[in-house]
C-alpha cells in the first residue's frame, strides 16, 4: 500500500514515520515554499502541487488526486486541517479508486454540520448544550434571533454552523450585545468557511474541554480511549493538552466513553475520530462536536495507552479488524502532556514570528517525544499555521510529567525565530496549572491580568551573563574574522613567492 | 575591545580582553568577571564563570530574521531575549540623518496580511504596548501594539486593506 500524504509540517512527518515503521512507501505533496521542507525530504517520493497559497496547493482536491494517480498511490492520508474534514475530498478520493484513510464522506458531511451533529447526539441520547437545533441563516430577522436567544438563556455563545477552531464564535452576556456578536460571527464564518449560518448555545460556566478519542473499524467495532483534557486554550485555540484529566474519575470516564461511542454509532463511524465534550463544574457533560479526523493532540493518548493511532488508521483502511483490548485503551497508564510550539512571539501578544530557523535542538531524554515538522535552514512560511513542533512528555504521575515538561522546554533550542517555549515554561510554574484548577477561560484571564508583561524574564544576574556572552561572542567573531583575513593575506604572499620562484627558475 | 550591548533596550558597556587561550576578562558596567568561554556549535557559547566550582551556563546567540536588522536573538535556558551590539552608536548615527524623526516610532506590518480593525485615530494618546491595529495573517488575528507611550501622528491604513510586510501602519510620536 503506497500512501500519499495530503498535508505538510509535523503531521506529514508523523504519518511518514508510521508508514516507514510499517514498511509502506510514502508520497509527499508540496507547495512552492515547501520545496525544502522536512516532509518532502523524508518521504520516498514527492509531487509539487502548486504555489505557496494553500488555496492553490494543499486545498486543491484536483491537484492532490492527480498527484496520487501520477505517483501510483493506493491510499491518501489527509492529516488534520486542510482537506481532512472535507467530504468532497473524501468522495473524490473514493471516485478515483483511492482509499481515503479516514471516515466515510457521509460521516464527514454529517458531523461537519454542527447542528446536524447536535441532532445526532440527541438521537443517541447524549446530552447537548441547550441551544438552537436549526441553523440560523442570514434571512432570519434580528428580532427572531433575539426571541430565540431569550429562550436559550444568557450568557450564551454565538457559533458558526460550519465552524471549528474558535472561528466565528462569540460570547454574549446580554441581549444588548447580541446583534453585534451575530454580525461579527457571520462575517468571520463567511470568510473562513463560506457559510454565514450561525446557531446559539447556552454558555456553560467554568467549562472544561474533555474529549474522547475513538477508533472504529469497518466491521462495526468502535473503541473509546481514555480522555484528553484540552482546557488550556488561548482565544479558543488549544495550546496544551494532557491525558488523563484531573477532573475525570473512572466512573465519569466510562460514562463519557459510552456517550462518545453512542454518537459515533449513529454515523457508523470508522477510522480515528474524536468526540468533544464540555464538562461543567458539577460534573455534568455535554456533547460539543465530533472531529472526523486525527487530532493534533493524538500523541498524549498514544503515550498513556501505547497504542499507535496513525498505524491503526492505516490498518483499518486496509480492512483489518480492530483487535485492541478495550481495557488497555480506556485505562491511562501514567500521565502525558503536550505543548504546541508555535513560531510566535509570546512577548508581543503571540504575534506570528515566521522566518529562517538557524539552529534547532529538540528536547530529548527520558519520556520525551518531539513531533517536529521543521529543520535547520528552513524558513517558516507566512502562508500556513505557524506550529513548528509538538513537545510531548510522559511520566508516571502528573506532577512528574509537569516537571519533565519544564525540563524538556528548557532544553529545546530553536534559533533565529521566536517561539512559544518561554510562555510554556512560565505556564508550567503557575499554581492553578500545577493543581489542575483550570477551565477553558483560565488562560485568557491569566494573560489579560499580565497586561503584556514579558515571559522571558531574566534575573539581574542572567542579564549580566547575557551581556557578557554577547560581548564575548562579538569578540570571537571579530578575531575569527581577522584571523580569516590574515589567512587570505598569507595565501596571497605564498602566491607572490611562488611567482618569484618561477621567474627566477 | 569595548562594546555597547543592549538587551531588551537596556544598554551596558562591556569590555572584553583575552587573558589566555579560552580565558577572558570581561567588565560589565565596571564589574569585572573572569570567564572561560568556548564555542558550542555555530551559535552556542559555553561559559564557565568565576567561582569554585565554576558555574556552567550555555547561551545561544543567533541573528534574527535575515540578519539584516543587526538584531540578535539570545536563548538562555528556554527563554529568548533580543540583543544588539553597539546599538547606541548606531542610533546616534541615525539621528544625524534626520533630527525631526527623533522619538518617532512606526508600527509596521511584520508579514503580509489584511487589516481587520484600526483601534486608534490620529491625535489619540496611547500608552506603551497598547493595541493600535489588528492584522489578519497566518490564519490568526494579530494585535499590533504601540512600541512606546505617545500620541498617534498618522494612521496610514484602513480596515479591509491588504498590506505587505514592512508597510507602515501607524506612526506614534
């Protein structure tokens, strides 16, 4: 089975690693600016699919299907993002005789609509956050939306029907601010997803984001895994994930797993997928949405269960039966934490910091896994998401995992660009994080309180040390430069001497 | 050799003298240190500092961006700070060219993107690090902040405009 990977960056590298371990040949696709990218160099074959803009390369269904045909690939792995949750892409692969390593186009389409997914959850007997069951398109008048909002109750959240990743999402505290929130959510949703429909959902107070990973095979087996906790979010984007959650007991885990399987059954789900829930402070949980793909944070589940999710996706696509022990999947062994390392400057409000990577030394040592996507000499492009690596650690207990993460972050060197590593080092010292006392609003509140104070705080002694190091470095470069210049002069003198010798001879 | 070293805008006078192979006498704002320094890779420097046993620190010093700005990014135990060598001298040289730009700071687009919102108008008073423009780039909305406290002299863009990297968005005086 030859597999084309319709993605880039760390996830493409992750999938290539799984394929190589299974002895399967791989085909990378790449855009203009990604010619030198790591996934291209590590794959067995590579096909250029277009210019740097994602819309003209990684999002082009025709170009990717053509690339798969040209390369003689049998299957396509979509990774996450780009076309991973695009039902038309899954269908185009199927129509071209390619195995799509993921769920059916029907399951993708149904779960891609937030309102249809909510209805599926309700049919499965799984609680959903109270809200509207029908999409509200642009023809619904403001007065009607106001009336519906009163029925849902405040505070509420306005969400894009086609949404995801926090886009097209607005929190509303009262009726007065509803109109503006609906308008901005519609406009964001329109530009991000091409669909301005929204729906309303009651806002859960102090919610934790807990999700259940699933694997389904093509024979009707659906296997739930121990939960992931993803409540550390900045502006609705996950930045740190862990497994297990400190808020989940074995009994709650069992009930959430049962609920997740029930939702997945309504669409006869196969391959890897994730059911996301909100858990309120009283321990009640509500279905949020289903992601019909591999998640960014899948490694934390792999670390606590020792089950390779990407290899299983491939096995299931090959028609193998899922014969993993269900107790092993649902019983977390130890504790795992993941930090998403972005090319962003945390000291400038997390501004993207694309550019040339001059040096790279990922963390290593006991219990450390680096899912990286870049290498030295690569320029992080401005065209895509700026995540450059996922740093994952495993340890016997949560406390040890936090300490190990702090140690690994301190070791991790990325030179030439700014990254979010200093921010994570700071986060690993926050008392609420250490105690596991946080919800999805925690990080934004904490960052607002800091009011832009920098994360890379040096002690007076460290500042002095840094000044010394920079000065010694400058001194060495200048003297090395002079030595090099002298070397050139010497060569010149040798040549002159040789010429004189020749003339004399 | 004497350098002006600025770290996150705070400047220090540092002189370096080689006393033996790999040994240096470094004086930072009058405070002397004896340092053992060796290269660790292309951008790394391993330092052993005065004391018994010597304390061991590793610092990474690499040019930022294409290197043209002269700014260095310094890594120290997982944290990153910006540093420049002889910045003070450079700034003086710049001031000769046009004294009327002294104290004026420009907020520029760090990458190509689209202006989503303009948060200030000409004449507005701003504090340091206050958000002035929101630019969408790399799939995220990014708030660009004022580098200093002052007054908005000029707003060169409007919401919806596409901007190139380096484009001046707002001028603060």
